């Protein structure tokens, strides 16, 4: 690891969490007009330190973190008043968006000619919901009114090659997930993986028009016209063609069925490829709709590729287990939302450290392990940042990279290549471009 590489990392770190820029952001979103003791910068840094280095249960934990790191004696009430500002959520949302754009490191590539090598981006779309304090039900209504009358859902687009978010939005739990899908015209040359909550024929039509690829799970209620039907080895299936799907009496359960199907969407034919696999536990079929070409992606490849969606579930687990994404005891909507964005920002910081460690130290890194142990190296980094000591920041970042390279390496690299996210020819990037 060269010193100039650590210097580049330090510059990216300081640029994203610049005191002047964060204070300017606070003014731009009208969070603050005059900078007194609790400036936007100090508030943001306190939130990042608290949420990324330990368990935060109450707002008072953040207030005590603020006083400890900035040598102040701010009482709880005035600190709470800053969080209760209507623009607090706007400040944290805009900051998180900035971090997501600036802290991007390419950590996966593809072998020449291998599976997925034709895609510039591989996006995984999914959502995760959790309950809030019941008094927030009017703002953030939950789907399960008896159990969780107040709840939110986070809709994310995870870029698999960067292992970071390209987009994240927050809605009430009752809002439709389809409205949060990335615009189809922005996905040219990309592959989109999504669960059945995002299934929409109009959206599939728009993806095809945009020359995007997709692999989306459909609901069990679909009933397209079957144009052709094949077994897992390409053999034709008898008695299946030119029938509606629900009219077919027998479909294979031990092996996948690979169908060419058609719908009418606004008077025009929409043709896709439909993979059916039988789940003996639930005793129902799984329906996967795609436009990946049959000659390049076999039924088994398509089914295994859909399992890459598990990567976004690991991201949600990191947020909830190691970045304090949980319901705080507050009935003020802007505080509840602002703390959600702050938790995502803290998790983004840890992933940035994980990815930087991989490319600078040349070792495959587990983002989960970094999420667990980064708290041991973050305090010196923030202390140097707050003190404005460039040399100390370089030293703290160097120590952090060396510590993570020793303590956060992936435990099973062979298994990841055989059955994990690298099985399709994706390879880890182990040096800076």
C-alpha cells in the first residue's frame, strides 16, 4: 500500500465530510441560518460517530456523543430542538445521497466473455420495512394495522458490481413498491433483478424498449399465452404450446420448465421468457420472467442468478444489526426519518472502508465483518478529522486498513466462487484502477 493511495483515500473521506460543505448543505436545505454551537457539521459527525461505533438506544446517547467529541456541555433540550426541526430529515437525506455518490468503489468485475460480462451494471431492487412508534401512524402508515400501525419501507437499488446503493427511497409501508423502481430509460445496458412486489408488465415493456435486461419474479396469478415450451435441456414439452398457462394440465415439477410466453399490453404483444420451478416446501411454482437469451443463459443459470438477490438481504442485515437502523422512541416524524437516513449514512461509511481495504490492501473483504469490527478503528479517524490534523488522519486510515485487512477477510473464498456471488464469472477487484 502506497502512501499516496492512502492520501487519495483521505482526500475522498474529507471531501465527503467537509465542514464547510456540510454547513453549506445545512443552509441550502434551510436547516440552519446561523452557525452556533450545534452546527450542521458537528451534528452530522456526532451522528456518524455514534451510529457507527456502538449501540445507540436513545437520542440522549447522541447528545452525549456530541458533547464528548466537541468539548461542549449542550443540554438535552436544545439538542433535541435541533433534531426536531422540520428540515433535519432533509439534511440527512441529502447528506446520505452525497455519500452514496462520492463513496463508490468498484469491487467486482467480470471475466472477458463470461456470464454478465455484457452488463455495465447489475442492479438488485428490493425493500425492507420496520415498525416505528405507534403515534407516527398518520404519517407512516403500516400494512399490518394491528401489529405495526406505524411502519416505513426502504426501497433500494443495489449495484452489485460496486456493492453499494445507486438509489434509496423511504416511504410509508403501505406505499406501492412499483413506484420506486428506477426509471426504465436509465437502465440501458444493465441487468435488473427484482422480487414479485415489483412485477409490472408495463415496466417490463419499457425495459425492453430501453434495451435493458431483467430477471423478475412474478406472482402466481399470471396467465400468459404459451408460445413454446422446453425442458431444462432444451427438449420440447408436449401439450403446452398455444395455450394459456393456466390451461396446461401438466408441468414438470422435478425440473425447470422454460417457456416463451406472450401478453397483450396496451394492444401490443409483449414476449418474454418464463422459467417455472417447483417448490416442494410451499407446494407451488416459482415464476421467473426474463429476457436473458436462452442460448447464453440456461434455465439453471437463470434460477441461480436470481439468488444473487440475497446480497441485498445481507445489506439490510448490516443496517439493522450494525448501524442502528431501528425505531427510536420518538413521535416526531422528522426525527424518525432523519435518524433512518443517518443510520444508512453510517452503514455507507463502513462499506466504503471495506471496499477501500479490498482494493488498497489486495485482499478479499467481508462487508459483514467490517460492519461488525470497524467500530474499533473509526474513533481515531473521526478524532483526527474533528481536530483537522491531516497527518493524524493519514495515520488513522492506514491503521484502519491494516486492521481490517487482517481481521475482516472473507472466510470462505472458494465457497463464494462455487455457490456465491462469484459463480458467474464475477471476480473481485483487488487493486485500484
